[in-house]
C-alpha cells in the first residue's frame, strides 16, 4: 500500500539517493570543492585552477573546450603565467545554488549540478548587480580519497562574456547523454 501511495504522490519518479554517513561526507567535500573553486576564481588569486581537475580532464565553457590541465590553466589565464601587474578584478562574487549531487554506489564517482549567479559590487554605497547566470554540470572522481573534476560543463543562460560569442550554443545537461 505504501508503494502505491508513494507512486501516486511522487508520480513514479526514482527515489532520492540513500543518505548514509559516507554520502553526506562526500556531498560536503564536493560542495566545499565547488565553493572553494569559485572563491579562488573570483578573488583573482594567481592560483593554479587546474589543480581541481584530474590530469586528462575536460572543461567546456559554453563550447570553448580545454582538454587537460595545461589547456584548462590557459583558459583561466592564471597560475604562474598570470601577469602580477594586471589590474585587480572588480569586487565580484559567485553564488552557487540549487545543488543536486549524486554519489555513485561505489563512492568513486559523482555528479554535481548547480546554478551559478555572478554578482558585481561597484562600491559600498552602490547596490549590487547581477552580471551573469547559468548552470554547471560536473562529473567528479575520487582520487586517493580526494574529489577531483573529470568533466565540467559550464553553460551560460545570460550575461555571456563576449569571448564566448563564437562558440555559444544553448544546451541542456551534457552529462545526461
């Protein structure tokens, strides 16, 4: 009877992932990785952003594709090659919301889906403004107990920077294929 009621109430959708101490810890570690990634990206530190990725990872930003750590770092323009005399970035922040994180039963692979929103702050007396928003779909693998990105698809829904105009194509979740 309970199964029939659940099917009627929830439309027969697959049940949510079983929550265990391990899946909770994995979720926390993955959320921390994603938040730290954007924190370091928006602070403009000369951090090597490719460290979040496995060696042969794929990064796809609105169909501008980087394969492997070297190309990923070049796409971000940071690390040791970043110009220390470059103008500092404006005070920007990134909100990550609506996380949907699924851990494979073996605990070695996961998917994370979030909505991101860029906020620009022109000064303490000025109201913040939104400058871009989109989604990201990320495949992660656990390497020596640490979650790392193997595939990352960043899809803009608004405010796409001009440098992606030539490659931009609206899309759904590339990991669903």
